């Protein structure tokens, strides 16, 4: 029996101090007056024999070979109980580090029980925590809606929403100016929270439409470094189209159609997209966004080109995606987790199946690089892109990697039954502050950003859409499947052990030998009888009498050696037949 403390992050196992190399064990009764579930028996015997209050989780081993051995993962519901158990001084609590340092036996069983415990505890509270996180985020977003007056008066916040000026959000939530990309992400955040169009969203959508450039794209209005620029930006355009599609606009809508035309007209010769129309080199982030938008609007030649470009951007060795190509002297610091996640999401959106090699290798890379000890399971990175050479305008894109990786893994079919995904979601939820804001390691001076809020809500949306109300059942499905497999295998071995055994291959030969031996004895006894009756053929000095004496001596020697074995073997066979008949 493996005991774990009942906490969100169980770190202790209870062991016998005199048996550090083994788990705490109990003896199950051999019979019961009334049939009981084995889980109930384990809980009752732990309370009766050890004085421990436990809650049964499941079986991590079920063996019927030799001595029957059942290993159950259970939760110690009262961590203070062991100090006063019937075990007295034989009981102690070891930290996880101690467990691994002391090299306890069957460490794999402990790891399986610990994973089960974490999954069971977190999955039953995850729905509630996700809902709470979404609600607080939307409340914070609503409180920080900004209004720019048309006469360029000082910006201020309003409680009412008249349809004049610009309404939206700033990329930095402690500022009051209205940005294009940030407003699109604010609208998307409402949709990720499953909010229907309202006055708040309507006013922001109207402002977004007014800010569209005449060429069909959208610029970055407030977040550029250097001088402002009116140039349309691929990333900004894609987010705006995505926002309009999410509120129900069809791809034939004039505003959407004009933007899609701009995207199709500015694909690079190599099949990818740069951040601006006059860009000379394709990059992964704008290409992934463009592919995702085109996949929702229409299948076109440009979409096929973008898919081809994305496939070429994958590193065949690691499964990671780079932009525009694998850097020279690539090392661990160059890992592009957000890029890889964006590529996976775009490929899947365009119809690439989950079991495609490019998807499987990318997800394998992301799962392998999961860092449970870091502040963010997948470190975030920032990239700077030249937007306008004439005005020396640059855009720094900050990629909050963890939400995008979670979304990519779930969309690729991993689900919350994957321990990496479940632990990553738990760590993401811990990045939220009590007032609804989200923290990212890239934010300067821990400032609150809209992109962090949007990215987090997008990840939570993918979880809710993939599980709905069945989250605990789905999260524990792998453990339950493993448990059923173990019990099934044990039952198969048990039935095989009690089934009637077929006759040995040498059974016929044994019977023939036995019959031959008995026949030879019969002939010898008959000849001996004739000799005793005085037949001349067996007279003194006859050759046949000498042969009979020799054969008799041989039979006597063989009988002395073989008769005990024959009797013993026959006894075993009879007893075996009786036992099988009783079974």
C-alpha cells in the first residue's frame, strides 16, 4: 500500500522505519461474511490494522503469481494520524528526495501512485478553478476598457459606452490609449470566455473596423518602438480577422474579405509571409497566423503554399520549428516553444491530421521540454521585427509560450489525461493574480499586459471545449485504463492456473510402457508356472530353463529399481485427477 498525503502537490510517502526498502503493507482477510468491494476492504483493514484513515484511489499492481500481491494507491486523509497509529515508532514520513536517495524498491509503483494522486486531486477542482479564472479575467478586462475621444482630448475611462471616438484596450493594461492588435485580442478574450456580442464588444468592433487601412490590412497603432507607421502588419491583420470571425462575421463580409485579399496578395515567393508587404524574408509567426486565418476563410493556393512553408520550417532532428530557419550553432537557448505551438495549431486548423509525423514530432518535442520546476513550464521569448525601414519602426512580439503550448497539445489530441498537460495547466493557473491579471516573465517590471490575458484565456478555452463537464473522468481515463489492464492480465493468469490441465505429451508413451511392462511380467510368470509343473521343455539342464533364469534375474533387478517410481508416479496422477475434479 502506497500512502500519499492529501494535498494539491503530494510530496510524502509513509513507510515503515524498519523496512525502508518496502512499502507499508496490510494483510487482507481471507474470507468475509458479506461480499465487499476490494477498495472497501482495503480502507477498513487499514483503519483496523494500522489505525490509518485512507481514501482508496486505485490499483497500481495486481499480481496472482506465487503469493497474491496487490498494490493500491491510497490517500492519507488525515496527515496527523500516523503519529498516533498502532504502528508506534515503526512509522515515519519520508520526503520525496529521501525516497529517491534511499533507493526504495518498486519506485515505479510510487511514481504511478503519485501521478494518480495529483491527477485525481487536480482534475476534480480544475473545472471550478478554470471558471473562476475566466470570470475574474473578463471582469478585469471590462474594468479597463479605454475610450479615446475624437478631439484628441486627454484619454480617460468611461462608465457608459457612447458610439463616438475609439473604444478598445491598450497593450499595457495600466495605460489608456487604444491599440489595434490589443483591441482585437480584447475582443477575442471575450469570445474565449464564451461571451456573446454585447455593447462592450460592439463598440470595440466598430473601432476596429474604422482603423482598417485602405489596402485591407491593419497597422500596429501604439506598440511600435521608434516612430509610428501606418503600414499594414500581417500579425495585426490576422488577429483582427480572427476577432471578426469569432463574433460571427462570415468570410464574405466586406471588411473580412478585403483583409483576406491583402493576405493572399502579400505571400512571399517561398510560400511564407513576412510581417509587412515590403518584407523580404518569411517568418514563422506571421506565416502561422496567416495559414490559420486562410484555413477558416477558404482553401486557396496561398494556403497550400503556407502549409508547405511550415513543414519546411521544422527541424527534422528535434521536431521544433524555427523562423526563418534553424539558427547556426543552435542550442537549448534557441528553442522556440511558442513558434512550435503556433505551427502545430495552424497545421491542424488547415486539416493536417493529428497522427501526421510533423505533428507527432512537434508535440513530442514540446512534451519532452516540459520544465516542472521553472516559473513557466515552457520559457517565453521575445522577437523584434522591422516594420518600416523609412521610419525605423520596429515591433517587439512577446510570446507567452505556456498557454500556446497547452493549446497545441490539447488540440493535437493529448488532453488533460496527459500528465504534462495537466501539470502545465496547474502552473498556468498559478500565474494569475487575484484581480484577474496574468503574469508573464517577459513583462517589464511585472506590468500587466493584454496579450498575456488573451493567451491564457485561449488556452483555458481549448481545455473547456475538449472536456466540458467530463474533465475529471477524462483526466483519470489513462489511470483507469491501466488499472483495468492490470486486473485483466491478473485474472487471465488466475484462470489459466486453475483451468483443467491437458494430459502431458508423454502420457501415451507412459501408458504404453506400463502396459508392456505388465505384459512382460505376465509372460514370465506363465513360463515360471509351466516350469514348476514339470514340463520336459523346462527340465534340468535345458537351454530354455537357463534363459528363463537369466530373464528372471533381469526382471527382478529392473523391478527393484522401477516399481517404487511407478507406484509414486501413479499416485501423483490419481491425486491430480481428483484435485481437478474438485475444482
